[in-house]
């Protein structure tokens, strides 16, 4: 490989990583409340932001997460390819009630799906829901209307 090819590939890779990093931090944030817990979440409501999700991040603050808002209720399944941190995922109905919660291992392609069609999905650090004693049926307050 000559120097020009190497430099071109290097700057393309750097540009892609910079774009991902800039995009990941430019999502809108909102506060949600689950019981007595107040969390700050990034909102992924576009196809591009939903596809990227929390991929390539090395950490996430304790009471932070990502809320996915879909246009249609469906069995929105999640997987962890290119996601470096272990996460817990809560599938949430339109009324804010948690349908089910699952734990997801980093860099896997296992599907994690809701037990019913949902519009909202909340990702938090692994075991967050368990540590806070939050389970199915608990109400998530502050969800934006689609």
C-alpha cells in the first residue's frame, strides 16, 4: 500500500469515527422519572440515530440512558453488535408501563424483543433496573408523545 492510499484510508476512518462521536453527543436529551428515580436520556427518534444507538461508546453515566421512540408499535428487537458496554433494555407501552426488561451482553447478536408490540425502548447500564427494583408494570413518566 502506498502512502497516498494509507493516508486516504486513515483520514476516512478518522472522519467516520469523528462523525459517529459528534452524532452520538448531538442527540436531544430529556428527563424521565421511574418511581423515585430521575434519569437523563438521549432520544433516538430517527432511523439513523436508532441504528447507531449506543454503539462504540466505552461508558455511560449511572443515571443516564437512551430512549428509542418509534413511529409504529411493533416487536422492536435489539442486539448489541458493536456495542461495547453491557446494557439492560426495557420495552415500554404507549401508556408508559414497562412490558418487560432484558439484560444484553456487549458485542453479541442475540435478539432481545418485547413480549408485546411497543413504541418505546429504554436502554440503561446493565443491572440498573434490578438495582433500583424496577420491573414490568412500573410506570415511566415524561415520555414524549410520538
